[in-house]
């Protein structure tokens, strides 16, 4: 059964850090691209970061310099390290893996930045 499961979300104060994980099962994603998206309440979904199969990364302007995407192929896992969190980072964060034309999505994990 193909599955992506995100974890690591929660409540954090502004300026704090969280590390999200996305564990894949049912397939090997080492040759796929990994993405993190987020969707805040009442706003459209936006892409936060991506990592290619070769490890090249790209981040959205709003998070550049604060968020870092990485992957561990041995663990079939994609990570998102989030530092210097801001109120505007509050959203449900979803993991997405694209492999051989197929797109897989996780159910998401809530990140709530609040004082």
C-alpha cells in the first residue's frame, strides 16, 4: 500500500523551530522528486520547497533562508527543517512525491505559530 505520512507539526512560538518528516511506504522514492506544500486557512495551496532525486533544492521566496528541505533515501523520508518561524507560516503542511509520472500525497500536519 502506497502511503506518505507526515509528522512533526505542532504549536510553536514565533522565532522557534520545527522539523517535519514525511515517511514513504509501499514504494521506493529515491529516484523521485520530493515537495513540501502548505495551505493556510482561506488561502490557496503554495509550494514551499522541492528536492530533486539528485539532491538539488529550491525554496519559495517567503521561506528562503529559513526552511531547508532534505532527504534520506535509506529511510525513504523527506524532511523540512523550519527555523525562525513566523505567524504567517501557520498552515497545514503536505508532503508530495512525484515518481515516474505518479504523484503521491500525505494527509498533512498542522503547524501553528502562535504566542
